[in-house]
């Protein structure tokens, strides 16, 4: 009986983790959720895909602002990725 209770608790925590992690973790902790959601809507989920866009194109996305762009550019530079011209 104790094993079933432990197993149930493990399964419920796994479900909770899967529920929370269900979204994209791309750029989590780098830019705010609205900017991450804007990228997600465009199916941009890697720095490589992001480098196919210009800075101007990304700034036109709803949810992206100057602060998010500054953080994003710094993160891209640290990882040797750049926006197209």
C-alpha cells in the first residue's frame, strides 16, 4: 500500500512537471514571456532560425520591445549568432 502511495505521488509530480514544461523553453530566463510567445508564434525555436530574420522583422512582432531586443542581441552575440542585414 505504501508503494502505491509513493508511486502516485511520483506520477502526480511528473504530470505537474510536464504541464509546466509543456511550452517552449527557448530563451527562458533571457527574455520575458511576451517576447518568447511572439517567437513561438513564428515557429522560431532556435538561435539558428532567429538568425534568418532581421532585427527590424523581429521588432515588428507583437510582444517585442527594445528591452527584449537588447537582451536577445546580447545573448545571440555571446553564442556567435547575428541577425541578417
